[in-house]
C-alpha cells in the first residue's frame, strides 16, 4: 500500500474522533503536510510491542483525578496510543504539531507508516479517560546543524496554548498532572510544569533514558 492510496482525511478523523474536551489539542499539521509528501510504499508491522512498564505506569495513573501526559519519542507514542485505545479503552490525544517533509530533520517514512497503519487498527472507543501524548523528539538541543545542511529544520517546541491550562483541568475534575518522560525533561515542557504547579500537583515519572 502506498501513501497516495491513503485517504488522509479519514486517518485524521479516526485519530480525532471522540476526544471530548481535548479535541482542540489534536493537530492537523501532520496530515496536511502529508498531502504534498512524495509517494512511497508504507511499511507495516505485524506485531505492535511496547514497554509494559510504561503502559502499566499510564494505567495506574489514569483516573478521574489525574491527567496523564506522555512525552516520549514519536514511534513509541504512536504504539502506546494504539495499545491504550484498543486494549485499555483509554482515548489517546495525539498532540503532534509536526510538519512531515522528505528532507525534514524529524519525522521519517517509518513514522508516517506507523501513524497511518495504527489508525487503520484503531477501534472505536467511547470513554471518559484520556491520555495526552507529545513527541519527545520534536526538537533536540544536541544537534550539530553543520551535519544537516541538506535538511529542512522542521523541529518545533510546545507553547502555552499547546497543553491544557490548569483552570481547564480543574474544571474537568483533575487535581493532579502525571508526566511520563525521559530522564531529561524538555525545557518547553518544564515551562509548562512551572505554569501549572501552583494550582495542580505535578508528578514526573522518568521511564526512559
């Protein structure tokens, strides 16, 4: 199956469906950018695997009073999203503001294939449980840009409007935010943490090096 055979609007609607109060945090950017992406044959994984420790941490912290944000690499969050939706009836809110480009620094054909193929496997779920997922590799502080002179810099950071405000979460009944991320917290996420931790408890769980 090739990219040009895919109904990207359907893929978009599938991931966006039933996100309830968090629908506005689902971004169209990846799907819009794929409309002009060079055609290629999608790769398909027959088995979707994910670190059980990460899944267990999410499940244990997903309750009516705790809002979970997962900040891990794109490939991981796409698989986590599928597993949470299909096996645990937790709706994944993909908060991915990435513009895919054939020469982009982030987002490759494997990421695109996973975004599309996982959407085809996604079951329809009606639930009041949500988990927000953002790609840790949205930008890197460690890149030597001299090695990327032939690449398009499509990295991005998250701003104050990209994640739920404290007052919104409080209105929805949450009193705590649980963040699962790598050892080093991204600076943009740290800014968000500092903006909400005066009104909500914030717990950080490091699940990956």
